[in-house]
């Protein structure tokens, strides 16, 4: 759970830093700033995804300890389905192309 909080806090702080730096920039300067720092723009999203995975692992371990093996296995199956479904949606969205933008 501490790792999940850490990943979320880092993502929030990075988003805030980018907003503080980009707010006073003109649109062309903001675009140049985003292109120059593109490696860091995906990190907040990765932090949110990691925090979700850390939270799910912590919750599954807690349920195994409190409610036993049967409930732990059930909730692990539900979490696995949730993660797989989220990955499928993300892959679908990642393949989408804007028809108004030439390739």
C-alpha cells in the first residue's frame, strides 16, 4: 500500500510541475516543451497504473490473511479479470488513429 501511495504522489507531483511550467508558455512554446520532455509525460500515467496494481496486490494479500484461501482465490480471479480487461481497453485505445490527421 505504501508503494501505491508513493506512485500516486509522484504522478501528482510530476503533473503539477508540468502544469506550472507550461501554464505561462505560448501554445507553440508549450508544444516544444512537451516534445522536449516527452519521456516524462507518460510517467504520471504509469504511476497511476502501478498504484492500482500495488493496491490490488495488497488487497488480495489482506483478504487471503483475513478471510481465507477460498475468498482470496476468488478475489484474485476477479482482480485478474479486471487487469486483463483494462489492458485490452488500453490496447484498443492505443491502436486508434485520428482520421483527420494524415499518417
